[in-house]
């Protein structure tokens, strides 16, 4: 997602899990890889953070850049 301030990397997942925060941690390396690629493709435009849209729950977990999962 591109905003005036920079990019948010959102991945859409259809997992069914009782531990979305734990599953977020499993997907975090993948999200950080996407973030690195966007930084390289758009130098000078920051990546503000990453997130997962849990399709089955209609929920989103966000992690601002520099945050810990």
C-alpha cells in the first residue's frame, strides 16, 4: 500500500489459526523480504511497516518499521 509518507507491505493470508500473533512471527521473515525488495525498487521512499490481512477473520496485524513481533 502506497501512502503519502511511504509504503506499507500487506500480505493476505487465508490461514485458520487461534494464534494469529504467533503465526505472524512465522511469516515475518517473508514480510521483511518483501520490504527489502520494495526499498530497493523505490529508493528514497520509506517502508513504514508490514502487516498481514487475515482473510478468514477480517482482521489485520500491523508491525511498524523497527518494531518487534
